[in-house]
C-alpha cells in the first residue's frame, strides 16, 4: 500500500489474490431488486452514518449479516473484508 493510503478491500488467502472477485446479486430484497455489486451496495448503504474507516467496515459487516440472517443474501455472496491502513481515518 502506498503511504497515507487506506482501504476496505476483499480478504483473500495468501497466494490467491488474483482469484479473488466480487459478486453481483439482486438487491435490495423485494420488488425493487436490481443486479448490483454486493460490496458496492452495502458500502453505499453504510456510508451515511459512518465516521471512520473502521466504523464503515463494521457497519458494512452488520448490514450484510442482517440480510444473510434474514435470508435476503445467500452466505456465498457475502464478501470477507479487511481494512488496510489507518482505521481511524475519517471518511468525510
């Protein structure tokens, strides 16, 4: 990572970085569903109430897990995420 760069990224196993890919799924649940990038959908939904990168990651994880628990998102489509850099960095 370049200096002063922070990111929320997909977590991969060492050596599998080139095989890691995001998924699309019909979101939000219900009649308004459209094919969307799973990570982009949840990251966008979590952003308005977010203060830091670590907070954003936590809120993304909560939103995804709520939909998995409710049966709205198959667990296969739930990306594993990680924070690179300073989690206290403001997102605003």
